[in-house]
């Protein structure tokens, strides 16, 4: 299991490319709106490679928020990204396909909110953060287009938008809460060296 925890991002990157090819093969009858919902998962996988290759994001958070302490573990990164991103996207895509296209706004807002956070952090810190390039180049266009197209086709009412945004916020706030709990529990650098 530890090898999966340590290396999930590389399989995800390759799976993202594979999904794009698969969707191009089987998605000929999909509406533009469903395409935009389904695309959220593979573009997230491509983003995760930029973000997590060589453990960049975890190291970045641990330096920025934890002062070098291990406030974001490899296991937490794995759980955030596999069930928290891939799983949520899969559920949202399935619900959009089988129940109501509005559920796709969960996947769209998860992507869009993450892109906004990356951009805001980059501007606030005036520096690159892991994942910024794909967040701006993929997430913002795909997310904004998704919100717009689902609204235009009648599946993006205020209630559906609120649901999508609420789920995305809940996931991101849970990550922040986890890191804050770890910061409070982790010994400071001076304590750990004494």
C-alpha cells in the first residue's frame, strides 16, 4: 500500500491521458455540457502531476504552513486526491449521467475552486505554487466554461450551482482543517531539535 501512497500521481497522470483518449473514442454522442463535466476528472489528473510530482505540493505546504514540520503527510495527500478528488469526480460524473446533469457542477466547481485558490495564492505570495500553471491553463477555462454551459442548457440553476460550490468548499475546508490540526499537534522545529 505504501508504494501506491508514494506513487499514485504517476498512474493518475497516465490514466488522465488514457481517459482523454477513451472519451474521444466513446463520447461522440455526448452533449457539450456532459463533455465539460466528464473532462474535469482527466484534467484534474494532469494537474495533479504538475502539483504532486516529486512531492512538490506536500513539501510546499509543509514549508509554508508548517514551518518545515510534517503537517501534510503522504497518506493525507493520497486520501485527499484519490477518494476526495477522483472519487468525488466519479460520483459527480455518474450522477450527471444517470440522474441529472446538474450534479456535474460538483466536479466543475471542485476544479474551478481549486484553480481560483491556486491563482489567489500565487498572486498573494507573488510566486509559483505547485499546480499553478495547469490550474490557470486548464482549470479556469474548463471550470468557467462548465458553469456557463450547464447554466445555458438549463442545468445550472442557483440550487445546482450552490450544491456544486458547497461540496467543493467542504472538501477544501476539510483539507485546511486537517492541516491546522496537524500544525497544532506538530512540535515546532526548535522543540524537535532539542
